[in-house]
């Protein structure tokens, strides 16, 4: 039997029972659409997380002061005083996979301008910090190495701080009070928005780390060392090399805990992506239930069709149709039903994905692979659930079928 003959017969059978066929393909359609939507949302979510990772810094690796134990009491993160500027210089000089380093001293501070004041965080940094964290200066200039050498009382404002103190006024050149020290504003940063953990990334000021050490915090050590690896793939190796170097410089013996912590944004993003992927797999499994229900619907409809057309089957066999011809005829009808549901599901899934993308504000890209997989899955459902009714039709005794009323 030719393929075009099978297709014509299948289409005629579908058209003969329009309502029943429509209800049959509904389950397949919903299942395919749900799978495409879930895959599209998952892919878009992964891209958003990757963008968030890229937004955190240029292959960022940072070392933060760790905890220590005093008389059995463990201090938290930041409790040690062992990180120094010399450590930062050693990392840059001795770890070839690190291309930029910025010492960091940070904390909370109250800042005042005129009759406005705002509680925010200060970050004492070197000129390389903006390149490491991928921050852009909206107006003014960056902190210079001369500012660091002189512990100059200059600062750069984050967008939130600028808005709170100056509203629409240009802050560059103005003098604000930072912990009672007059500090000249030399620049302001472009807005970066909310981070992946919900924090305002624009609510801080930047000052030279030497000024933060000597005049604000009154310390000689560092809170953090911000580093930029040469590539994303180099981050794990660079982290291991930094850890080995600092353990050696801090004379930490084998078996003793580090007095610092190694952090990378990739750890956070990977954890979130793993959770997102797990949720996506769960949603795909739930959506697949619709495909299972649709497949069972196809099998039931085809069994009813075999019963209704028993006499027709007997006549076909009597005039020379083989068991294979009958089997292909009914299998073709089942596959046609599932393909119709698949095509309608693909259309609904694509439209639904773009609508969801508009609501979430995410750019949606429908993977051609997902569409092809969905279509193949629809065909597989038709073959799997249509085989038994087709086999049952082909196994009918022609004489018994002709006598069936």
C-alpha cells in the first residue's frame, strides 16, 4: 500500500469523525505545547542567569577574610586580619591566570550632603576595581593610582546614592561628608540594577582603599581581594592557585583550616541553574502526562473505530487486503491524529512561549531542536498507542468480520 493512499484514508477517517478527532488530539496538543513552553522558559531562564553571572564581573574570583577560633568561640566571615595589600600584589605577580587585582576594604557609613543624608556602604578599592566588576562611569572619572598613593579624600557614587543625595543634580565636583571626612565626588556610576539575590547593586560609594583603611575603618588589613581571571574556564584553576599561595604566605600547615574564604559567582549561578534545571525536568514530566493521556485517548478512539468498522475490515480482506495493509491503515490514522495534535501543539507552544516572554520581560528563543523533538514524540505516541488497535484490526477473521452487525 502506497504512503499517499494510507494518508488519504487516514485524513478521510479523521474528517468523518471531526468532533471525536478534535477531542482526541486535544491531549497531544496540550502536552506538546506545555513541553515547548517549559523548554523555552528554562532556556530563557538559563540565559538570564548567565547574563547575571557576566554582570557580576570579569571572570570574578574574590578572596574574603575568613573566620577564626578564639577560646573555643568561632568568629564569622571577616573575623581574621591576615589579608594584606602584599597578598594582593603577590597574587597578581605569582598567579599567571589572574590578570587584575583590587584590594578591598568595605563597611557601612553615613554620608551627608547639605540637608540630605543617606546610610550606605563604602568600598575602598584600587583603579582596577571598575574593570574587574564591569562597572561603567556615567560621569566624571575613575579613582587614580595617585589617589590611592595619597589616600585622597575622593569618591565615586553609585546610582542609588546619587539619586538620594543629588536627585537630578550633577554630583561631580561637589563635596560630601563621608564618616565626617570631606570627600570630593569625582564621578558617578551607571545604574546596574538588582542582583540575582535581590540586592541593590547601586547603593554604595567607592573610595581609594588606602583612604578607607586609614581614615574610615582605621585598619591596616583588607576585608577582601577582588581578582579577575584570564578566562571563565580558568576560574577554578586560578582559585586553587590563589588558595595555595595564600596558605603558604600565611604559614598555614597541612590539616589546618584556611583563614580566608574563596568565592566565585559561578558557584551561586551553578546552584541556581541546577535548581532551575531540576524544576524544568519536573515540569516536563508533568507536561508529559498530557501526552500519555492523549496517547491513551488515541488508543481508545482507534479501538472504537475498529469495532465500528469491523464489517469494512472484513470486506477489505475479502477483496485481497493483507493483514499488513489493514495494520498500516489503522496505524496511519493513529499517527495522523497524533501529528495533528503535535502540529497544533507546536503552534500553541510557540505563541504561548512568546506571550510568557513578554510578561516576564525575557527574550524567548524557540529551539528548532525542541520543535523537532516534539514532532518526533507526537509520531512516537501515535505509533505506540495506535499499534494495538491496528494489530487487533489486522488479526480479525474475515468471515467473522463480514458477519458482524
